[in-house]
């Protein structure tokens, strides 16, 4: 089960659509609810009901269940057949239902923030294979500060945010024994080789369909509808979500590499590298 992680705006969605284009594998929109796994320790009907409510209402302030296009009754029925119940089997039932929508036998996940929770996921889903997409943090900062989910506009906040995601996933991923790190830049410039390596890692035969992912992306993005809070206010519109993923609608292009060289001021570079310069160097990125 591939689980794609990385700092937000690092190319995780691009990789999701590449893998999802494979005829055997389906990867849903971001989930997030795997972080709740430790809460469900029982094996009875009460735990089953708690699990159903927690997953279908996650995140609590703005549920994303509609993205998966799975009727509540269908999910509830699948959970009812799990005896004895466990959170792990509950999650597998959901992923299985999602993959079945597309006639595919295998599934995965793409949720960037899972990079902060790898040990937990590894305990509950031993089949998980973690794929960490790493992108130059300066390019990440330029992309992220335009988004509604940005941690702030200052270079210090953006650098700290990137460093936290990348460092945590690197620290916690290797001990699991099922962790693969890849560069966003390599994914754009040497796509076939990177995907062949990745397929070997998750025991999946390579398919040329992955290279033409952008042909199926428009249909897959239809799942990304408006997101509302419980009080009815809009979190982000469907149009806004599509704008976020615009780069996935075309073939890989190296023009998104090293944007910081012309788009960042000297002051911004100094401030970013003061926080994250050491990590950039560890990853093999050249400092300004």
C-alpha cells in the first residue's frame, strides 16, 4: 500500500495522479483520518459505530467525506461484516470500496501530513510503504504562501514548516524499514526511471499509463468539490481546489524547478536559508 507523504506543495498530488493512472491502483483524495487509529481499541459494535462516525465526519470542522463518493450506507454495511472489528480492517474496507469504484484491486493514500505520523500508521497498517516526496524548500515556500492553508507569509514561518515536515518524515521513516525518499525534481526530469523504482518498491508492475496521467487527471479532479465548515461557511471552493492542482493537468515540466532563483529576493533567500540552510545542504540542494 503506497502512502505518499511530504511537505505541502512538494508534488505529492502529482505523484498521486501518476500512480492512480495505473490500471491496478486507486488513490483517493486526502484522507487524514488514519491519525485517529489509536482511539479505537475495542472490537465491539460500539467501537464500530464510533469508527464510522469519526471517519465520515473527518475533519470535524469541515468533513471531507463527499470527496470519496461512497454512500454512508455502503460504508456502514462493509464495516458490519468485519468480525471482530478493528480500526485497521475498517480502514482497509474503506480503501477497498474506493478502489472498487474504478474496478481496481489495489489502493494507496496521499496525505502530506501523514509524514508526521509514520510510526502510528506503520503499527496499524503493516502493508503501508511510505513514499516521501522531497522538493527544494525555497520552491515549496513560494508555492505554499499563495495557498489558503499556508502557515504564514514570512520566510521564517515557511522555512520552519517545510523543515518540520521533511525532518520528521526522514527521522521516522527509515526505522520502519519501508520508506522510500524521492526528489520532486527527479520526478519531473527522469519520470520513467523514478516511477520504475517506485513500482519495484511497492511490488507493482510498471505501466506506461502512469506517464500519461494528465489524460485522466481532469476526470479524477471532479471529486474535489466545495468544502464547507459545519456552520455552512465555505473553506475552499471547487474552483480553488482545481487551481491548486493545475500543474497536474499537463505533462511533467522542469520549469517548476529552481523558481526561487528569480522569484525570491536576496533578503528572502537569506531569511529562508538562515532557518533551513543546513537541511537544504543535507538534501543536496545548492545554497544561494
